[in-house]
């Protein structure tokens, strides 16, 4: 795929704002990109030692060491691709793949990544069960928090009564008001279904962790400091079954509004949605109005990563 086409595809999907949305508010829109890395062929290619070494060179030495020390092979590859993927998004925005190695990412006191030489770009990333994601805004300095949560992780505790999850197993992350609200929900007919219970608990976890990541604390200060009340069901996005005649690296799936969460005075807003074709729940938070969901072709991005070190980028 030629770089001109990549940049054109990127511009097209980033400007694909629904008619009812005022385009002048685009600076308040978060772009959420995700990669589905469940394709074994992609993972196996990057397990090749030579390929792994070459692709790692674009990342800072400290990040390379961290990735090499990950024991799980699949997770190691996901972290590698995610590290490069973040830089590719910036390169697409700036129309310059040659700038990949110039995109510097620093880390805060508790490890939150930021673009050190692009202060007007905000981003956060998360990966879970072979899904890699990046939430980014190229026109705003407000911080972003992003987290993927898997209901199966909570199911893995094998609790016969899932109320034990928030009352006993993880009671330290839930406030008293949240516990009361969850008790009321679990008494309703909808939450008689265990899958719906798992989804709601997973949603609470995702929102709380994304808020903590936005503030730059991660799990260092605990999640109980964030009180989440009145949350609805996550938005669902369905991929189109229509096959496009032209291969595109980016596929726009839809747009969803961020709604107030936490302390009203904070101005922080949240959007929760399910990743298509998975059970994963994503929470994106920040002082923004909406978020666009964009699927990136994993095979295409892996081809770009493989070729970036061996071809001359065509002139734009």
C-alpha cells in the first residue's frame, strides 16, 4: 500500500463526521483506533528473531528492554506492534513516515506515556486479549484515559454469586454508593442473566481504570477514589459485511457521545462501548465531546511495519 493512499485513507476516516455533528467541534473529538491481532500469521512473523530485532529499533531502548522481558510471546508481540502503531498514527497525521524515529514518548511519575515533543497531541492506549488500541486527539491538550476490560477475567474468579465480587473480592475499589446502586441493579430482571452481570462489573472496572490512567496514576492510588454512578449499557458497534472494492487500512465504524462521569465540576466525560466481534468493553474518558471508532487492518499495518525498514517511502 503506497503512502499516498495511506494518508488519504487516514484523512478520509478522520474527517468522516456524522452530518448532525458540527465539524467545528472536531478538536473535541477523540479518535479511537484498534487492531485485532488474533491472526496467528501476524504474530508468527514478528516472532522471527531478525524481524523482531529490526522492528524493535524504532522504540526507545528502555521500552525495548521492557518488551523483551515479557515472557508471554503473544503479549510481547502485541506490545511491540502497539508501540510502533502509536507512532504510525502520528506519522499518518503528519504525512511523514520518515518521522517515526523522531516521535518521542516520555513517561510520567507513574508510567503514563505522553508525546514529549508533540505537546498538543494527547493519547492513551490499552490492550487485552489480542486487541490493541489507541485513543488519540491531535488537536487538544486535555489528557485522555483508555482501558479495555474483559468480562471473562471476572468470570475467572468462579464466583457463584457475582455480588461477592464488589462486596468481598474487590470491595476496596467500590464506594458505598456504588455498592448500593449495584445491589439495586442485580435485583432487576435484566441482571438476572449472569452475562449481563459480568458486563456491568467489567464496565465499572474499565471506567475506573481509564479515569485513573487519565490522571496518570494507573493502579498506584487505587480505584475507590473514582465514584461512578448512573452508567448505562455500553454502545455496540457492528462492522459492515459489505466488502469494499478498494483495500483500505482504516474502517470507520461510528461515532458516540461522551457523557459526564464522576464529579460534575470536573468536566470529565466518558464513553463505553464494546469492541466489535469480541466481548471486550472499552472505556474512553477525557474532557472531550465525542469519540470515533476506527478499526485498522492488522495485516495491513503489519505489512507497513515490516516494510518501513527496507523500502524508500514514495514522495508525497
